[in-house]
């Protein structure tokens, strides 16, 4: 199995980031990456794929967004080179922006009909090849030298099958994620053969159907927001789209993935790293701190955080009182 293509779903309008997302697409909001450069979110996510060996990246976007993205990337590169002429970091950032612009392809999701529908919109770009799938509002920070996407790709190539990244997640958070159960592989304690997937289950349902032997009590395997999928998934999604089969009013990817698990070999991998969901409250703040702590400015950020915590916990000074000089 050779995997050279990636899909990033980024057609959502970013309601939780309003009013910032009313000015610029949420995927273009800036973050300081691990290398110390300030980048749009989309660039950080795309570099997760490209840095893992992917050659082409398709962004599933809303109508008209391709021109906006390309104009912003090219304009930023031009502004960097003109405003910081000859400055190494600016030249590097401009180069990365223009290289990304050349690797990007776009597919349009005409209406917000769900995550599964968004993936289905990339079928012509992917063709009959396996592909890496990423969310446009999730950032990933690996806890080992390999990127999170590279870990997933390595297992998919080795096992010649679809693989979804998962993370052991506390029970009170599982309503936010697709959650699955499966059997741990004998030769890979971090990998599972998937049996069933439920989209955003409640704790009662999870306790009845989704417990996985060997996990800590009160924890379940939840999707990490990253998958390697085979082209079979497009046949399954096509059936859902043409039959208008919806759950919660939308075409769900989870429905197709459950069918995929019944049709062919499909694994889950406990990825060594952390996901950061920009679409939840304080998600952008959490992601920025995580990137900083994993990057070149780690020591500086640690010192700043410690200093801030100390100041917050200092007892308040009483006004009007001054310290007496020692006798």
C-alpha cells in the first residue's frame, strides 16, 4: 500500500470562533507553530501530512473558498518577502506558503450535509487510492519523533488496511467523539481490530456496548480525528448520499466506517500524542500552549507560565500599608 494523498475537511464556517471567523476563514486563523513561525491553522495541519510523506493535499471547502485561501497564502508570502526582505525566518515562511499553495487541491461541499458528505466530496481527487484524512479544526502534537500522521501511515502500510487513530478518553468526554470497541492485537498492544463504532455515545450506551478490555476504568477508545482509509469508503458513502441515509439530519462518516469494519480489515491505533480540538471553548488557547511547549520556545514558555501562575497566587497587598524598616 502506497499513500500519497491527504484530505482535510474544512468547509465549516466556525460558529464557535465567531466573530473572528466572520472576518477570516477559521482555517486561516493564526497560531505559532513548533518551529516558532506564525502560520494559518490550515498550514499547520497540511504540514502534519506533508511532513509525514504525503505529496498532495485536498481541502474540502465551502463554495468560493479556494480563491480566498490561495489569495491569502500568496499575499502573505509576498508581504513577508517585501516587509522583511532578506530576513531568514520570513524567507522560510514565504517558501513554505508557496510550496503549500502548489500542493493544494480543492473540492467543494455545496451544502453542510455532514462529515461523511464532506469526505464524499473528495472522491474525484482520491480516485482508487488509499488516503489520509484529517480534520480542519484539529491539531496534533506527537510525543515521539514521528508525527502522529506518520505513526498511522506506518501501520496502514505494514498491515495493508484502513487504520483510524484513537485515544483513550475519559467517560465524561465521549459524547464529543466517535467511540469504538474492538479486540487488541496479540503482537501490537497499541492496535485493535475494530468491531463497532458509535458516534458520540452517552455513558450508558458506552458501558453496555463499547468497553474495551485492558483500558483503564472509565476510559473508552475515541477517534483522534485522523484516519487512513481505503477507496472502499467512497462506495459506502455513495450509497448513503444517493439513498439520503442520515443520522441526526446529516450524512455521517461513522455509518460508512461501521460498514467498512464489516467488509474488510480495519484497525485502530492508539496514537502516541495528543489531539487539540479548536472547535471547543478555549480549544485554540489549549492548542497554542501545546504547540509552544513542544517547540523551540519551550523553556521560555514554561518560564512565562510559571511566572503567571505565581503572580496569580500571590496574596493581595493591602492598600495604604507600607513595610516598616527593620531596626
